[in-house]
C-alpha cells in the first residue's frame, strides 16, 4: 500500500508541477496574500474530486460524449485568451497600489476565476480522469487502488497550499509596480501560449 501511495503522490505531483493557468493564478494570488486558503482549498478539492472520479473508473464519460473534449477545449481557450488579455491590460495600465498593499478582488470573484481556470481546462480532465485513472488500473486490489488515489490527492493539497503560501517568500521583491507589471505580462503570455496549444 505504501508503494501505491508513493506512486500516486509522485504521479499527481509530476502532472501538476508544470506552470499552467491555474498555477499562475494561485501564484499571483499568493503574492497578493488574499483569499489564499480558500483558493488553495478550491483548487485542491477540485483535483481531489476529479482524481477520485478517475480512479473509480468514470473516464468512460468522455467515451459516451465524444464532443465533450472539443467543447471544453474551445471554451477553455476562449477563457484563457480573455484572462490573458486582462492581465496584459493590467500590466499596460500599471495600477498596482492594491496589490502592493496586499489587497485583491473579493473572495467570490477570486474563487469564480479559479473555478473557471480549473474546470474549463481540458488538460485537467486528461491528467485526472485520463492519465491518473489509467495508471490506477494496474492496482486490482481495492486497498492499493485507494492508497494510490489518496497519494495523488495528497500531492494536490501539498502543491497548491505550498504554492499559495510559499509565494509569500517572494513578497519582498513584489513591492513595486514594475515587478507586478512583469508578473502580469508573464502570466498573460502563459495564458495565451496555453490557449494556442489547446486549439493548435
């Protein structure tokens, strides 16, 4: 069981480690030091739900609805293009008094953006329902399958809370509008690159 849980943790962590739209948003919010707990809980909880669904074998939903991946791809790409444009526009305006003061958008607006970045991202379904679900098939024993799933879920909680609260270590260098401008430009370009990759 220990080996299965370690495999689950390593698999989940390796899949989530790449800088994506969701991770970039958590990083930005962690730097602003607002709503970090609820944001990390939403991201990790969403992952936990999808990982559980993948391990339990609900990946066949995609087979039942073959157009679903295409719909999610275009919806996700459209959202990423708009959000990327918003970050680039914010960088162009350069108004970062709120961020430097440690303020940000309200809790519900923050969670809504995070939910969109999570649930409109087709890669989330590929990683959780697809890859993690496929890897879990090797564990026939229910206890080992459960251990694998718990390991994968744990990796999400460790990653998101580590990223959200670890971002505070960068706070000293984020005390200028120029630093926030650079971050927003990078995030905006990452969002557009991911959108391009989705639809290309």
